[in-house]
């Protein structure tokens, strides 16, 4: 893989496939693992971030089209969509930082809710960075001499989950005050 990834423009050839992979909500962790093993952390981070952002934007677009065809009934809107409409950046950031849930569901529901697209994409890109790094480092650490990369990946995974919980707690406090 590393021999092929070392070819000129290999990352550009992989990018459209990586975008489609992320657009359909397939596990980004596996993509990052492969990109880390093939391209390393630097190029892999750029590739994974671009693919994740563009794929999430496509999912957002699907939700926006759904909303355009079938507007949401305000009484049937779940609490997380109402919360996202009040604080779109924080809600999407929290969803992206926590290592659980469906990236495609977050993207499509954000489009359906009509969240601000700029805040959505910024929160997606920032919230995806820690997990991207975790699995890029894990992929890079496949070789035994890179054991430090596996340790760094584990530490980053714990920090990402902790940051997600911290953002969620602050968000829930704010939502409680708004009632």
C-alpha cells in the first residue's frame, strides 16, 4: 500500500472515492486507518478531513432536499433538532466529538433541520479532527516500531470523548437555562 501511495498524485486519485465513502456514512475510522497506513499522518489528515467534510456536506444536502420536498411539522420535531436550530455549531460539534452515533444521521438531520451550513461544516471539520487523528495514528502504528503512535491514538480517543462530554454538559446547562 505504501508503495502505491508514494506515487505522484495518489492522494488526489483516492479523494473522490474517500468522499463517496464518507457521504454514505461508512465508518470513517476504517478510512482513516487505511489512509494512515498508506499516506502517513500528514497527508492522511488532509485527505480524511477533506473527505469527511465533503461527504458530510453531501449528506446535509440530502437532508436539505428532503426538507424542501417535505417540510418538517413543528410539533413533531425531536428535541435534538430544536436544540440544533438554537445552537447549530455546538450541537453538531458535540455530535461529531462523541465516538458514537451515525455521521450520516447527523448530516442528514442537520440538513432537514435547516441548520446554518457554514456552522455545520465548521463544527463537522473541527469535531472530526480528534477521531481522524486517532485512527490515522493507529493506522500509522501498524508497524511495530511505531508503538508510540498507538499510545497517542488511545490518549487522543480518551481526550475526544472527554471533550465531547464536556461540550454536551455545557450545552445541556444552557438548554436548561433557556427553558
